[in-house]
């Protein structure tokens, strides 16, 4: 055992009595251990059944959520010397920015692992009972089945959660990048192997991988440039220096690299084209994790790596970033008015909602940053709720084509119908639900941007974004008119299963709580926002 590893293990053992470190261990270890165990399940003499795999995955996600709750309460900081020769530390440091996203990831992780992998997602691999099935005809809801590779499927879900938690907890740039990258391969497997076999899932998975790897490469270049200039990879040191170690030109280049790479992850117009295709192909749990967790790594990166680290460069690029954001808001809204695939439509709506988050960040004000962080979490809950509903409907219908006559959800599946109404109402920014505060906050902040932003341009952006908000109301009404309303009762399909009901109740309650009590979340993020803007 070399000296570096011996020192790392010695420091880790010293932390064992620390309750905070134990919370971190509970948050991360079950995901890693169960994922590794499930990846090796194919070599076991007796293959585990679907119930064992499903419940084991749920237990791991539930234990992790308990650990995350403990981390949110205690805010432990762990610092272990990792690569002494490079001055790199294994640092986990939750704060007011990361805690809301950690809690969001924990909730969404429990929801995603609780959902069954419908056999239609692996139709080509399962037996003859589904061979030759008309892809547009309703099929029974299968609550659990021994489909090929189910253990690998759940292992990929857990690895995505592990990578996201690691990135949100990281206090070191290199550790953040490792978590940032850890989510890519398992998400690619979820799309390529377990995506909708009636679509080009190999093409969708390849596009996802190529786009995200390109974004990661640009982010890595930016991180290396900052590390070279500051002589450290500690994110707290970067924030404290606030770009003082770099000249204006260097800040402009670094900000451009980081913003472009992270904009691919968000995604920001016109770098968004991969998202609807991937969402339409991914299994339901994959879409839930992609919308609610993975996209948040992009916006989180902007707040953590760009805004406090290269503030002068970010201020210069902010008008362009805001302009692209509002263009995406309107563009996505117009597409949603004509999109026929319901799952793809929800994906396009994500482009619009995240446009409000990016617009709020670009304002450079405390109100804008608060609105962005609130909108980030709100979109995670709302998009997860909608994808649970739409994924279940796609399975029941056999497709998500809005042009096909369906039984109205109001008559045939009242529980799923009510959940869809709540999700669309929150998505259009109805007061009293979570989506309202992020969007109205972004508009108010854009109307009064920071002093170093061009006020005229930002006020024009506010007007354009308001038009996008009106489009959101229009396409929400379109969806509800075509899917929820009406008197048609055939072909009748089953309502939500137990796991779907539980997931939708959790998400629906949180959407309502954040809408009625926004101060709960704003109080968590306020210290971080004040600290960043003060520096």
C-alpha cells in the first residue's frame, strides 16, 4: 500500500466517529454498493427475480435519501488529502446552493427506482407474448416482470443518482467533474438498451453521449484554466478570489468555455436539439432522472463555477446568454403548440422552463439568483411528475401520439388525469403552485437587472419571456383539451398502479408546498446568494 492511499485511509478512519461524516456515508455508500452488486448479478448462480431487484434498488435509494436528509440538517464538511502532489483534496461541502438540489435528487431517486420497467421498453428482447403487438394498441399494465437486464437497469439508475449527489456535494473542482461525468455512461445505457424499441434508441443514445461529452470537454478546459490561474482546485478558494487571479481577457475566454459546455447540459437554445429526442426514447425512470437531476447539473455548474469564479467574464456574456434563453422560451412554446408526441412535448416545455432559470441567472441580481435557484428545484419536481404521468400513459396507449383518438383521462383514468392537470397547471406558472415563483421572479429580476447589465436589452428580454409564458398557457390548454377532457371512454385503459400513485402523491404534495410556502426554499438559498453577491 503506497503512502498516498495509506494517508487517505487513515484520514477517512479518523472521521468515522463524526456524525456528519456518517450521514455522508449513508447518502453515498448504499447507492455504490447496491449498484456494484446488481452489475454483478448476471454472474450469480441463481438470478434474482424482479421483486428482489426492484426492492433492493428502492431500499438503496431510500437509505440514501435518509442520509441526504441528515446532510441537509448537519451540513458536514469532509476534507481528505487525495492527490497531495497536485494539491487535490477529496472535499465534500454542502451549502445553501447544493442542499436543495441534494434533497431534490433524493426525492427523485426514490420515485425513479420505485417505477417498474415496463416490458414494452424491451419489447424486442422479451418473449413471444409481445411479438407482433400493434404499437398503437392499448396493452395491459404489467406491474412487474422478469425482463432481461433488469438488475443492470436498476444499477444504472443508482449510478446516475450517485454521480449527481457527488457533483452537488463536491467542494473540489476535480471531484465535481468526476461526479459530472459519472452520470453519462449509465444514462447512455438506459437510453440505448432500455429505451423505446419503436424509436431509434441507438441514435438517441449516441447523440446524448456525443453532446454531453463535448460539453464535458469544454467544462474540463475551463476548470483547468482556472486551476492553473489560482493554483488550487478548491471551489471555495475560487469563489473567494472572484477572478482576481485572471485578467479580463482570460475571464472572457474561461467564461465562454464554461458557459458553452454547461449550456449543452442545460440545454440552452440552440444547443437543445438533443433533448426532445432523448426524452421521447428514454424509459420513464430515465426521463425522470434526466429532467429532474441531470439537467440541473448544467444550471448548478453556472452558479457554482461561473458566476462567482469569473464574474467579469460572466457579466460580459450575460446579455447574449439571456437573449438565447428567451429565444428558447418562445421557440419551445411555439413547438409545443404543434408537437404531436406528448412525451416530446413535455421535453420541449423543459427547454422553455429552464430558459427562465438561465434568464434569471443572467440578470446578476439577488432576486434573479433566488428566482433561478427556486425555478431549478420547481422544474425538477414538475418535470418528474409530468414524465411519470406521460410515461405511464405511453405504456397504456402503446404510443404518445396526440393525433390518435383516446379515452379522455377524466373519464377513463381519473387519478392520472388529475395528476396531469396539476402538472400542466404548475408548468404554466399558475399561482399557488411551485412553477409560479421561479417564473415571476425571473421576469421581475430581468426588468431590473444589475447595474453592469444593459437595462434596455433586459427589459426587451422580459417582454419576450412574458410572451413565452403566455404560450405555456396555450399549449397546456391544448394538452388538457386533447388528452384530459371529452366524454370518450374507449379504449379503456387501467388507472395508475400503486407505485405510480405513491410517486405522484409525493411529487404533487411537494409542488403544492413550494407553491404555498416559497419561503421554505428561499430561506435555504438566501445565505449562499448573499455571500456570492457580496464577494
